[in-house]
C-alpha cells in the first residue's frame, strides 16, 4: 500500500480552520474568544498564547475571561 506525499503532509499538519474575531478559541484549560489585544486588555482579560486564533492578524489573540456587563449585572464573560 502506498500513500502519496500530499496525503502524508495532510496527516502531519492536521486540519487548520481560520477563525474570525468573536469566534470561540482556547486550549484544554481555558476558552475565550478571538479579539484584538487592546480590546482584551481594556476589559481586564487574559491574552492567550499565539496560535489559538489561526488565520487572523497578529493583533488578534484568544481573550480569556474579559470583564462583562449586562443590565444590573457585572462579571466575567465565558465562551459558550
């Protein structure tokens, strides 16, 4: 049985899906949404490691636990 080099390359690199601002991102420990670094810092969020928002610009990172506000409530946003 022979495999073509293209097939082996696809197995080695795994699937890559481009994300957009607002999409859910994260790793095994934390989840958040893809947002600009400045947006995340302005809401006291934690900027995740690079690579969690593939296909976005360098200023877009996974923002974990930013401050959230709703009428009469305040807390942390959690990706769902």
